[in-house]
């Protein structure tokens, strides 16, 4: 695995520039092909929420209260998956659009699967595009319960409705006729509230009794969570599975 990349802002759908001697093929030879899949999962749904202030900076410390959060729902809507791979100086591109209602907390995560020719690929890149929505199916919705330092349970919701690109890369991946390849991107939920005091969450505005964190509600907390999202996503690399 080379790296994980999370970019916020306008999504630019730009085609990769082909080298002079390269060609791009969007189909696979089914006679000698294997499945390549992309999966998004979430983990660490339960965590403590406790910070202290040192010199004006918020730092994590050993919890001194029972403030905690438990996420019970994590739903993603991905507008597009793009897989680009290079083998023998030939580029292959596979695109899947509009993958809705991905349950990131399920024990058996759904995968988006496509066919790819067997062989060893020098480069593989998978991108997941999140696209701002004007409807109900926004890119990411988390729901759960925040328990205050005083032991009061309060419903909490995090709504991310903006553009983002999630990207994972790998080199020298071998695909053969006996195995399938899955690229996994993990979302570490315990990192979302890093360096955000439980007292600030407790003091957040409630909407019908729920702490809603979004671009229009409790925006100070939302902006901190957005920064933490850079640390919360991690590529798990490409896994091989016997058919």
C-alpha cells in the first residue's frame, strides 16, 4: 500500500492523462479475469470523550469521567468508484456509479465488484467520490448516543454533506484466476472527536433533543470533526481471497 488520500472541496472529474505509448481499456477479458472489489467499513464505534487543555491546546488524556459516545449507525452514499490500473504499459479503468446506503458498521460489508484481467499490475488506484446532495441521501450520516460526564444519554448525529475524494493506492498487485482482490477503506470512528472536549459537546445546541453536528448546526464542532476526518480514514490495502 502506498498511501491514503482524503481531499475535501469541489470534485473535479478529470481523466488520467495517458502516456504516449499507453492505451486505456475499460473492459476485461472474461476468459482470464478475476473480481476486484472495493469496500468501506467503520470500526471503534464506542469510545471515551475526554480532553483537557494545556497551553491553549486540546490534548487527549486518560478519561477522568464517563463521558463517551457510541455510534450505532453509519451510512454512506458514494456517487462513484473508479479503479485505475496499469499492466504492461496499458491502463485499465473500471467505473461504478451511485452506490447508495452502504452500512459501514455491518459485520459483512457490501462490496462493489468489477472484472479485471489477471496478471501483475504495477500500479492500482481506487477512488471513492462523495458528492454533495440536495436530497436526503447525503454522503455520510452517523447516528448514536453521547453520554455526558453526568451520565445523561443524548442522541447525537453527524451529517457530512459536501464533496470529498477518498483514495487508496498500491503497487505490484497480482491478480490470478484463483483469487479475488478487495481494496478496503476503514473509517475509525473513535478519531472523529479527537481533541474536542466533552463539555463542548454537552453544551451543543439540541435539535428536538438531538445534538446535530453539520455545516449548519453546531458548526464550531463540525469544523473540528472535518479536520479529524483526515485522520479517521485509513486504507487497509488490497486483500486476496480464494474463490
